[in-house]
């Protein structure tokens, strides 16, 4: 029954209010079966609220949603039988071993004792937790706990998986492990809804992205489309000598007719351009001036820049210079 | 795009089995027992605490309270009372544990599974019944080692242990309710101590109620603790049983009638 043009998750006009705070202000979503939707947004944008509604943990105040064709309110039981949910904060039982956590869920799902044990062994193996399997989960590292959480959500072989900020707080190695797992699940046909604050993560994993801001969808599309929506390309020049930064900026300004932004920390001069025609001019002028460069590139804007262009503020206010650089000039 | 439904996943949980919730509740009760085994220090409130209280009151205050007879003559009075205090204190752990499960997102996991909605709640209470039983057995065993005997017959003694367990299972609904409506586990614990200390010390557990000042005596006349203690003393040592037993049973029914619906309503609201 799973064909590629089928809709796995469909939400129309989801609204959720907490007192006077509006967590979701009419959200529409559609995720085709077997694809990954990245829900991108800063803290408090409503990502978790949306996941909780689609995961049957919360009722919407208005609007409706179907998951696998089942209504999340009226047919919550059926929805639960096809989903797996991995929360923002790993919801494993810290006072039990990893193995017992998995066995417990297997038993709750109606597996016999041997079946539940076999499933637990299989998942411990798959998530490289065999050695730690009998240790109490409290002693696990952040990455191990996240892997156990992911394993817990897979005990029931869900066809739709929600990952709510699965890599927040993980080191790069652990993060890559989670990414690899997600990619493999998608290869097996699992539909994934992933929320993240990391633009890089949405870019790396998602087939399509929706951008949440203040409870509403402010943009959606493929990663490349979103980047194109932010408009212009960007010309970056990085001089070999930091001392040349000002002269490079002057040359770029003359060649393109636009005042570039100068990032002193990263020794980078960037300027938005409508096409690549000014690039040869910049190259010739730099050559004439005898300035060596380590980088000269024409690129689509980063998702950070897209986010800024779409919402008018940065994804994470204290985040990278890359975002600030775009905002400052 | 088609709107056909997805096949249920390939696990048996989807099929609605008539008594699935029983097995699910038992699995979740098993979870609570496993947690005790893997985390024995969490059991301190039902293991060391009663033993320490027994030793403290028997050997430190016993001589003074019992007068000429010394601690040995205090034991038959103290042990049934301490049994009540221990079990009443153990009930608050149920609320603290539930609150903790909610705070840590464990309940979100349960709720995202295709299981009966009440199973986690029933599992928590059943699991704690094991904890209460353990505390009863530990305290009674310590008492026996020190020379306590069921003077009113072994059958009545065990009936006393059963009644105190049932009382705990009635009273725990207060803490289940508070555990569900309060924000933090510390908050639950704070309220619990605020209620438990006056309730258990302002009673006939340690001293005869007749030695208390008038206002406390008035309180002991309405406190269920007094009647439960009298019931236990009657069953384990002898004495008038009917009145305290009936009042205790009425309290048990009342506690369940008031707090179980409150707890279930709070649970539904949070789930």
C-alpha cells in the first residue's frame, strides 16, 4: 500500500494555545510517504507542539491532522500503532538498563517474552549498545542515551518516525551516528518528521523543509528552493593576508558596485551578486594589485542566511558569525 | 495524492486484545519492581528508615515512655504503630515517582504507544504495592527478631498486615493526585512531609492519646491514623477491634472515593 505519492502525514490549520500564548497559529504540513520533512525553527517556534499533536500526545484546539490516513484525535490508537516518537529529551527510563527498557516496550506492544528479548538484542546490536545493554541507563553518555531513545522508538517497527531535535547537545561524532541511522531508516521506507534548530541538519537530511517561526510556517520547499527564495548569490573572497582585508573590500566594491560585508574574524569579504559576471573583474583586479587569496567563490546563500531573510531574525541569536555577518551590513 | 491508510506496523500490539490492559499494567508494575532492584538506594525510605525508627524509638525513647517495664514492654505497643507510620510514609513515594516519570518524559513514551491509557497509572500503583509489602515485611521481621509476637494469633496478625497494605493502597491516591497536579517532585515531597509529620506524630503511634494536650486529642479523635493503629494493635495484640476496624474501613472507602476520581481526572488532563 505504500506508494511514493501517498501522504504519510497531513495537517491542516493546526492551532494550539496555552493561555494567552499561541504555540501554533494555523499550521499546514504534508509529508509524502518515505520522505524526510525537516521542521526548522528556533526555540519556542512551535516545533515540539506540532510533533506532540501529530504524535497524539496533545489535542489541537482547532484544525485536524491525519497520520497514515488515521485522524490523530479520533483514531489515536491506530496512529500510535504506526508511529515511533523520540522526544526532545530522551524519554528512556533512567533507572533501568538499556536492555530492560527495550524489553519493557516490546512487552507493552504485545510481544511474548522471548520475542521481546530477541527484539531488544537486535536493537542493541544495531545501535552499538551491546556492551552497555545491561548497564543502568543513567550511566549512559548523551549519545548512548539518544541511541537508546531511538532504539526504543523502533521496537514497534513504525512506518512513521518523529524525531524531535534528535541531535541537540550531541558531539559531532554522535550526531553523525544519528544522521546515519536516519538515512538508513529512510532507505528502508520509513517516513521521518525531524525537528531541528540546526540548519545544517535539515539541509543534510531533509527532502523538504518547513520553516517555523512564532507558531506559523513562514516558508517551505526543498532545501535548494529555500536557498533560492532568499534571492541572490553570494561572492566570497578570502585574502591570504588579513592585512589585505580593507583593500580587497575596496576592490570588490568597485568591481560589483555594492558595498561588501567584511568579516574580520574569519577574514572574509562577501557581497550579494545577481549573477557571476563580476567574478572575472574581481579576479583581474586582485591579480593586478598583487593580492593572494585563499578562497574565491560564488555560492547560493546558506540556510542561515535564508532563515534570516525569511524571518527577519537569526535562528539562534547567539549563533555563528555567518548569520551576524549577513545581518550587519 | 491518495489518502489510503497505512497498514498497522508488524507488531502484535495493534490487535486489540480484550485483556491487553491487564498485561500492560503488569508489565509496568514489573518495571517499577525492576527499577527498585537496579536502584536499591531508592528503597531507603521503606528499608533503613523503618529499622532506624524502630531502633530509635525502642532503645532511646522506649525506656522513658514505657516507664518501669523498659523497652521490651514498649515493643508490642510501638511496632503496630510504627507499621502504620512506615506504610503511610511509603505512600508518598508513589506521587513523587509519578511526578518524576512525567517530568522525565517517560510517560510521553508510554502514551505514544498503542496501549491502554490507564495502564501506566495502574502499573505504578501495583508496583508500589510491592514496595509497601516489602516495607511491611522488613519492619515485622525486625520486630520479630527483637521479640515481638502475634499475641492474638498468627491469622489475625497477617490480617493486620493485609489491612495496613490495603490502607496504603487507598491512601496512595492522595499522592497520585498531588503527584499529577504539582509541578515538581520536590514540591510533592514538601507537601507530603508537611502533612505526614503532624498526621503520624500527632497520634497514638508513639504515646497513648490520653497523654496529649486537648487540641491534639481532638485531632486524634478524627484522624484515621488513630483508628488504623488501634485496629493493628487489636489484631496483633488483642483488644477492642470492631469500632476502630469499621472506622478504618470507612476511611479507606472515603479516601478512594474522593482521591481516586481526582487522580484519574488529573491523569486524563495530563494525558
